[in-house]
C-alpha cells in the first residue's frame, strides 16, 4: 500500500510518515500529490459529462410538464380557450387540481425513493420520465374537471421520487462535498424550463385552433411526446450504480430485457473513483431498523420546515405567476403575461449560479446562504403586496423578480445540507429516506399555496389593489418559519453535533477536517477548495 492509499481506519502511528528533509524527496512527493489530484479531478469531470447533462434535460422536461398547467390558466383568454374556459372550471376547481398533484407527490415520494435503492437507479429514473411524458400527453384530452383531477393525481404518482431520487443518485458517484454544486447545476433546468415555457407558450397561443386543438393542448401534447422519447433514451444514457473494480454486474429477471448501458468509468479511472468514494461510505443492504433510525433523527425536521417554506412559495409563484401579474395590471394581454413570467425564472437562474458555489466553499455557513435569499424573497413579496400605484404597477412586478432571485439557491442548499448531514450518519438509506422526507413532506407547503391561496381563497380574489394581499402575506409567514428552522438547525448541530448514528465502516468524507489529517493529495485538494480560492476557474 502506498502513501496515497492509506486506509481511513488505519491508526495514525501505523501510517507511513512523509519527511521533507531532502528537497528532492519533497519535490517528488509534491509532484506525486499533484498527479494524484489531477487523476481524481479528471475522474469526476468524466462523471460530470455523463450525468449532469442527462439530469439537466430530464429535469427541464419534467419541470415543464409539471408546471405548464399554470400558464394554461391565462393562455388564449381572448378566444375563450384558457384552461378554465375549455374545461368549465371554477377558480376553486383549478386550485384543487393543482393541489392534487402535490398530495400524491407527498404520499409516494418516500416509497419511490426507497424502491430506487433496491432496483436499478437509471431504470427507475427512466421510468419516472417516461411516465411523466405519457401523463403529460394525455392531458391534451382533458374535457372536464374529473379528467383534470385524475391526470393531476396520476402525474403526482409517477413523478414522485424524481427530485430526491436525483439527489440520491448523485451520492452513488460523488462524496457529499462535491454534490452541492452539481445539484445547483441541474436545478438550473427548472428555472430555464419555467422561462422557456413562458416564452414558448406565446408561440403555442399562435397555434390555437390548428388541427382542432387549442393552444394549451398543443403545449401539453408536444412536451409530453418529447418527455417519452427522452425517458427511453436515458436507458442508454445514464450509467448504472458503480461496482467495485473487477466485479461484474449480474442481470437477472426482468433486467435481462432492459438495454445495457456503458459503465461510467473503466480501467484505472474506475479504481481511482472506487477508492475515493469508499472513504465516504460503503454500501450495505439497509433494513427497517436503519429506516426507523432516519425517521426518529431530529435533524430531518428543521430541514423539512426549511423546505416547506421555500418550495411552497416557489410552487405558488410558478403556478400563479401569470395570475399575479394579471392582478397587478389588468390591461396586459395573454401573450404579455406569458412573456413576463420568463424574467422571474431568469433571475432565479442567476441567483443559483452566483450563490451555490459560495455555499459549497463556505459549507459550514449553509444557514446564512439559505437565509439571506429567503429575506430577499420576503422583501419582494412585500413590494408585490404594497408597492406601486394605480397608474404604475411595475414596482409590484419588480417585487416578483426579487422573489425569483431569492428562490434560486434555497432548494439546492436545503437538499445539499440534507445529504451532508445524513450520509455520514446513516449511509445510503439515510440519504434516500431523508431527502424523500424533506422533499415529500416539505411539499405540504406546495399544497398550501396551490389549494388555499390565490384563486383557491375566494375572499382574497376580489378585484382591486388588495387582490391576493392575504395570500402573499401567508407566504411571508412560512418563509419566516424557514429562516427560523435554518438557525435552529445550526445551533443544535453546534450543541449536539452530527456524529455517525452507528459505527461506520469508513470515514465521513475524503477530508478529515475535524482531526486535522490530510489523507492524500485528493483530500488535500478538497480542503484547498474551501473558501474563495479557485471558485469558478480551474487552477493550473
């Protein structure tokens, strides 16, 4: 065993000691470390090229199919071809249909993620995208409230587990310190999707009446068909769970009929990746006892409340953005409303790209990087509620742009923090279960904002300057809860700590920050990347 391959649990006194008395020996050691670092960085770049673009595309399409119903509420209103007019929906029925999606999402999120840990992760992700595409296409045929309810329920069932499943999938290939930036990278797909859907919906409105379909029906049909195609392509695109070097994958039962995918890494790259990743955890088959330990871990509940607030506001704004903008200026056309939703999500995207790299570098301050954007959301909601005048409503629209900017980094930070806390404590089942609990139960906030607020709150939907004022103030309240939960989590982690729930086979991460030990060049590099150094550009 070389000094680069020192086992994590090897006692310090037994570890080979490096000496640097000889300058030539020191140069040789540094050169060797740099070589080791570059090899590991090369391995993770290869994984990035294989995984992140695929995740970006699937998340873009699933987000578009899930949220385009919000735009359908105001499409082609002049022709009386909006969603509510074609299906004869009341405002309450519309909000009920929007909320039913999240009811199923909450119920099936955890079971879906646990099933994914036992089956092939790539097959399960493909199944999700194919199912979303099929249901999205079927929404073209909706004729009444009952079909709207049914398809929204089914959409929630098939998409459940997607977001936490993606976070879990990353932990199969990356240590916790490397996941935050990557979650932020593919999470940008949701923002780009929301912006693109808003812009492209203007084109779909021009297709109104073509082939006997109204504008929003063309939108549902085409996005759904593309989703099905992409879902099947993921069977060849995404790599399956990595195996120890030399171990062959056994294909039994129904897996024999599933197309094989090329391994993400081969040869020396696979060996390097295996040794780097096993510093974090060793996979073992989890039991119900392991699952119960995750459920009773108090750390999941502050994270859940953080997610409850920010995802509730995010989904509320996503589903009702065009409705809110219309309330601020009733003179805007349907196409104007579609186009004005796009800048909200462009601001969201900018915030993700700006904030998440800093959050990873200063990872001990997750609560701060979470809370500042939430405060921006609160300020934006207050401006949307009280700003502007009868003759100038644009300050209220500016408030929505602030909300979009504040929303950006909050969900990636919450999911990254969940991975960081639960992977060292509970291993694979900890990541799968905790991320599903946070994402699933956290979406109760989405049910609140889609069912009980805006068009779902008749008393708050009366025309006038105060229209939707109470709804936005409720969202301010749940955002305050998110901030409080983030700081409670920080304080409790400092007081109680975050040690492993049980004896672990290997160390918590490839860096032993608490022990002040650098195990090899790759771990040293990981420590060097904390702080402002090499934030966006690669050091040569």
